[in-house]
C-alpha cells in the first residue's frame, strides 16, 4: 500500500501537466486523455475524496472541519486566532469555498473520466458513477442547487447551468441503481485491485456502498419508496467503516490528511492547528453527564482533567489567567488522531446504522429501529477504540437508552452527532438543519444570529466565471436546502 501513495503525488502532477497540455493543443480532446489508465486515475480520485472531507494536502480545512465547528464540537485554546470566521458564522463567498471548488476540479473531474471509459472497464465506470453520487450529494447538502447535468464537460461547456437540488437528488438515486446494474451485468471486465484504495477491487463492497449512499439520500429526503428499495437490494449495506487508504506514511506530503492538519508533522512535532483546536465546554459536559466512555477517545485528557472552552470566547484570562492554554485544555483525542498512517474515513458504519434506524422508525416493517440504533452506538465505540457500548446504552437515560428515550428520532440524531464527531461531522450539521437535534445545542458567543447557518455560499470564483448561471444566493441562515423545508 505504501508504494501506491509513493507515486500518487507524482501522478497527480503528471495529470495536472497533461491537463495543461490538453488546453494548449487544440487537437487533443481533454475529455478523453490518453496519458493515464483507469488504475492510475482511480487512486488519485479517491485520495482527492479523502482530502475534501478532511483536509487539503496543503493543510486547508474541509467538510469535517466546518461540521465540527458549526456543531459545537470544537473550540479554540488560548493564544490563537484560528477560527474567527467560524465563531462569527461569517458565511461569505470565500468561506470554505474549497469544498465547492475542489469537488469539481479534483475528485469529480477524475471520477468523470472513469465514467467515460470503454465497456471493458465497466467496473471502473460503475465506481465513477457511485463516487460522483457521493460527492454530488455533499454538494447539494452544502449549497443546494449546483451544476450537475452540464457539469464536468470542460471545454464543451465551461459555464454549466445549475440544476435544482431536488432534481439532482432524484437522479442520484437513478445513477446509483444504474451503477449496481452495471456491476451485475459487466461482461469480462477489467477488475480493479490494489489501485482501488477503498475496497481493493471488491465489487460486492462497491454495491453495498452504492446502496448505503442511496439510503443516506433517501432518508434525508424522506423518500419512502427509495428507502424500501435500498433495504430490498440483495447486496445489503456496508459492514465496516469506509476508508481511503493509499498507503499513508510518516513522510512529508504522505501523511493522513486529518493527522497532517490536526496531529503532528512528519518529525512528530504537534501542529499549530492541534494546539489551537480543543473541545467545547458543552460537549465535555454532555458526554460526562451520560457516563460516555467515548469522552477520553474523542478528546485528549490533560493531566489536570478535561477542560473545554466556550466557543467564541473573547476573554481567556477571566476568571483565571492562562487557564485555557493548550496544555490545560482537551485537544482532539486519540480515538480520532490514531496515527499518521491511519486510513481516512469517508463514511462511518455507525452513521449507516443510524440511517437504518431512522428508516425503520418510519417504516417498522424494515426491521428493528432499536437494534439498528444500538448497532450504531456499538460501531461508534469500535471506531474510537472505546469499550462498554452495551453498558452505556443500557443506562436508563434519555437519548442513550432506546427504551428510556421519549423522542426516538431525537435519540437517533443525537447519537449520530456523537458518532460522526471529528470524523464526518458535516453530516450532523445537515441533520441539525432538518431536525433541530441535538436539542439545546449552544451557538458561538460571537454569533449575531439566533442559530447556526444552514448552508454555504457559492464561491466567488464561480460568481466571476459562471455568474450568468449562478442562482440568487439564498440567505445562509434561513435558506434551507429542500430536504429541510
């Protein structure tokens, strides 16, 4: 695996240079490059996927980061001014714009190439279709209407129209079904192997992942027919956390992107972002109040005991000077920051179980919502390396024990919020927008609004290059995505 990552950065440069050459040579079709084969395109695309969730190669924050800030998981230690825009909910055309830009220019661009391959590469084509659906759902959930049907055509259409979010969601379900059908009907296809740094070429796992993404889409949009169809799909759902593992190593530019941003550099020195980022007071109190063993895995415990910081705190020296310096606060914990070589998680098994629980809550014939709920908690404990899941959810506490929870949907969403904390926290932001759970979640002390944002703004680069097609920007605090209305 390490050899794969060793050459990925070189390959990325080659692909970028090739793209430049294509634009300079009018006799070359940039939609059909001849310089890279599917086994080279796929791992690059998957590495880009991990970067969009966790961090750029250069250390920039991405989807998981904004999710943790918006959902009051993370705050800032004394001595830093790392998160001024996050604390102010300063949503502008430059705020986390790389989520939009990098999705189109890196990951989706590569997956699109896979979907255009000839018939013998049907497995690769199907993977491209599945991963495009994965990324386009994220884009819709962050932005609403986005370029879709005319996107990724490059020179054939540099100014694509924006499709309605609800229409994109509907077509993503169609594309995921088509991908599964393509895998099932492939004739003597060239099969991926070690170049597939997610599933190692296991096409059954790819069908399960397609069905898992389908369920996420269906549950979020309350599409009962699609939920039923997902449960009826013979392939089933994922059975483990979905990881991107190209062979991360303790070398410059080759570390896991989350570790590289929030952990330590290749010399073992903690990053400045590690020192700056810590738990909020609220999340520590919440976890402690429910006797949650995941507390010490989600957050590092200082010698002086757990200590969180109110999000948006301005006066760090009241009541005690230097009370909130990095050594004294609960930074990101060992259950999240495992090592520089850990895989990059892009979809947790826990989330899928909670999605199944929500589906079964609405449609009891699909299975036991309680069993799915408890399986979600168990999977979360396993990811973090915590023990005692059954004892935890066996407590007669609201939003912990299924039987003791007065509002079952609130229990599901609250537990999902904990389970994706620090991993794919953007998902809990989407859930909060549509359900208002977890209830009573604080907002930043620097917020000028009554609640957190519900979307991101279209980036400035898109406004300048494709302004005629960009929709009128909805309000960041009231313009909810269609599935929340």
